[in-house]
């Protein structure tokens, strides 16, 4: 997504998500779309796809008709996690219950629940902590300066041995002060604080974290800066499952003395530098899959590889979702797409993701897409 130095979307002239969340609730916005744009070229490197995959939109998961009665008419991200009780929890970001985005109560993060985890029968029919969307953990949206407010943006939610975990990025959006880590032993109803990391750790490249739960006793963690306007490397760490809440237990993967190794003096980027959007890293079908929002050119992409330490610079990038103008959506073309989180239960033959969309004050939602031909 290309933006000018002032924070506007250069394609439409409309204000960016960063601008709007700094302004806060009650903002008046013109008709310009947020982050929409013409279809982008795919080529960005030697291992980019020659053509996109095939995608099918299955449904809107949120919106006034879908989640308005739950106090969450407007929400995004919707990181899906299958709870130990068999339900599916969608962990949302900035969420509003008024007649448009920024109207009414502002909650983040929120937990929207589907009583069914069946990929063919997902429907948000409940919300954590009451009849209306309430923040899963305390976030007062503290004013910062004249126009900005803090918020709590989830970057991942997952389950290890029957315990749910959630990672949050705290501060003014795209200016992360710190990140913190939580766990739940009651299917996401209540959350216990575990630990936090400073926002400037590893040059800020440990802000946006996503966890792949492996069968070797480890979780593998990919991370970047949480700011689409900043070039960031992608770092890899691993941590024993029983030590997830101990920041000192995270072992960096780095290049030192002519070799790649764990517990290197410092982590080394495993994927060069880019302006990264949302990430999702998962172990699946004996392999690993990474999905992410690619910002230049704009697309939601995926890579499949054998090991967490595979050479990602030589791994094929597959474009799943491409941008289009509002009203011209079809197949895998989506106006103002972001997110792209893998839905638990997916296989490479039946691959589903949650895609977010935001291009004006009444088009802000999460959607379910099925991706075909992911290799």
C-alpha cells in the first residue's frame, strides 16, 4: 500500500489507517477510500509468482448484519484460533459498536466466537465477556498528545497443549511502545498476563510476532516491525513450549562466524527487508506456511517450506489476494485487503484465510476466503 509522507493513500487521496487511528473516535472522513487501489503488478523478486492463485469469497464474518447485535459491527483482523472446547475464536483489533467506524464504544482486542469450528460452517454467534464486544484485556485508549490514542493490536493467537496464548502490540498504532503476552485456560473467556518486551528490541523488529507450534517441543517465532511505512527485516526465534512466557528463553537464529545457528549473538533477518503488513506463521501438514500482507506491490501472499530454517529468499511467493477498486471485487480481487490469517483446520488442499477490508467508514470487516492451488 503506497502512502505519501503525510500519511495519505496516494492512490485515492484518502486518509490512512494510521492517520485515522491517531485522530480517534468521532473523526469525519470524506468519501475517499482508505488503501484501495488499482490491481498491482506481481513481480517483486526472482521467486515471486508469475500469476495469482484462485480464491473464492465464502462470506462476510463481521459487519452490521453479522455482528452488529453483538456490539461489534465494525472490526478487523479476526485472528482465528480453535479453542480447546471446539469453538473458533476470532481475535479482533479496533472494534466499534456505533453506526460507523469510530462511532460508539471503542474496544480492542475483542473475542468473537463461532460455536462451530467447521470450515464450511463458520458463523460468529457469540462474543467473549457479555452480550456486547468488550476488550479481552484492559486497554483504556489513553490520549497521547492532541490527537492520538493508544490501542492494543493483536498479532497472533494460538493454542499449545490446551492453553491459549495471545500477543498484543501496545501504544499509538504503528508506534509500538511495548508488546505483551497473555494466556487463557478457559477458552478465551479470561486472560492472564505473562510478560512483555520493549518496542525497540532488535531495532523494533520484535514487535509483530507470529508463532508456529511445532511437534518437536518448540514454537518458532517470526517477527517484524509493526509499521507498514518502515523497512524491516524478518527475524526468527524459537522457544520451548513450556517457556513461552519467559522472554529470556527465546533463542535467536542468526548468521555468525560463517554459519547460521541458534543462540547467535544477535538475530539475522531471514528474508531481507520489506515494508511488512500482517503475518501468520503456522505448522501444517508436516510443513510450514507463512502468509502476509505484502505492501509493495500490495497483495496477500503465502509461502510453503519444509523447515522453520528454510531459505525464504529462495522460496516461491504465491499471491492469494490482489487489490481492486470498491465495487469491482471478484475471485481474489478485494478492495483494500489486509490480514490474511490462516484458519485452523486448513490443509493445503482446502486452505482458508481471514481477510480484512477497510476503505471507508461503513466498509470495515473481516471475511472468509478459500484459496485453491496453494502449493
